[in-house]
C-alpha cells in the first residue's frame, strides 16, 4: 500500500518526520508531495523546492529510513480547488490513500473517493513552520524543532539569516 503525504515543509520539522515514520509503520511506501514547489524567497515560502527536498532526504537518511520506501515530488500551486486532486494525480505516482490533517485536503481527496488517514497531531504549537520561522526571525532557538538532517541543510544555506532578511525586507515595503 502506498500513501501520499502533502505539505509545504517550510521548513521540514520534527512533526513532519514523525508523520512520515507513522505512515511508514502502516504502509509499504510513501510519496512525499512538496506543495507550493514553485515558490521561494517569500515570507511563507522562504526555502526552494530543492532545499526542502534536501532537508527531507537528509532527515530521512539520519532517521535510518531506506530511500526505497519514499519518493519526493514537487507540486506547484494552481489555486483551483476543483482541479487540485487531478493536478496532484498528474504529478505523482499512484497512491492508495492520503495522510493529512488539513480539512481542505481531506475534503477534496474524500470527494474524489480516496481514503484519508489522519496522522497523530505532534505538538502542533511547537512543530509548526510558522513558529520555526518566527523563532528564526526573533533570533530564538529553533534547532531542536527540526531533525538534525534538516538543521544541517538550513545552516549550510544560511536559511535562518534568509528568513530574517525576507521578514525585514517585507516589513519595509
């Protein structure tokens, strides 16, 4: 059985990793759909698809997850809910079910007749891309909220500095 897990992963954090591990305990393989793939360098999407892919790969490797158990695919936003499920189906391999807590995602895939499984909610207040980016901007500790692999990628690309620069630039426009 194959599950689809869709997210923006801005950045990939410990909550995301726990969902991947949970899904892999119940299915043979997961397809990781990286949403908003065409965006980077913005308040909500500071990291590029390639950077997010690297964060995921490094984190999965450090977790000891065999690369044959998952694949990663970019999914551009189309801003058209009625066509979104078909859009995803055109961009990723076949999947049997979707792991998601998003009400919109659950509704859209449910209307398409696809099984939905809700992953456990892992400390959402801490494990949130918004919270991690806020901590980066404020100079607070964020390192423990992301897997070591993702942390290393973020440090290698000076990601926290980029998030601060974007926030400073957008505040002055």
